[in-house]
């Protein structure tokens, strides 16, 4: 795990929430949608099938836990869970809560609108909210300094 390095684009577009046993949890800095991302902390992995059996099972478990946690709190019409990797090759799994009144409904969110970044204070508040909620769900390490 020491070779793990977060892709520069993910680093630029997200805020660290913390880590579960396998995955780093990130908040996409886009107010249009409640949007969290899991990134398995494994170097050189771009596809789920490249994970060993234990990591694959752990990723599925963490993804289901994250989607369920988001759904319980946000009550969306649909949870979109996907890994694409067309722009960022590093394996990452998007978790987006979708609502009938969101700006892209019912279409996919990608390419619909430019990101609408959170104001600094709202970003920090949102980061702390997800950290508090998700810390209860698994062994969790919050972002340093929070």
C-alpha cells in the first residue's frame, strides 16, 4: 500500500473525507450533486478485475455501505454507482445521489454542466458532515487536521 498515490486530477477535483480499510473516500467538489468517490488504495490498478479476490470483495462491501449510507441520509430517487475511468485511469467508483430536480435528471451527470464548486465554508461543513457519518460505519481514519 505504500506505493499508492492519488491521481492528480482526483486530487484537484475532490476533498479528502478519510479512509476505510481498502478505499480512500473523496468528496467531489461539485454542488450540483451529492457525490462521493471510493478509490482503492492499491498502486497500478485501473480495473476491478485487477484486484485480488479479498480486495474485490472489500470494495463491493465498501461501495454498498457508502451507497446505503448516502441513500439513508439523502433519500434520493436513485443512487448512481459507477466506475468509468475514461478520463482518470486509476480505479475509482463514483457514488452519486440523484434527484428528479437535479440539473441532469434523468441523464448521466457527466458533461451536462461545468462543476459548481462549494464555497469554502460549505465545503468544510460538508466534509465534516460526511466524516462524522462515515466514521460510524467502518474502521475510519479522518483527513488530517480535522
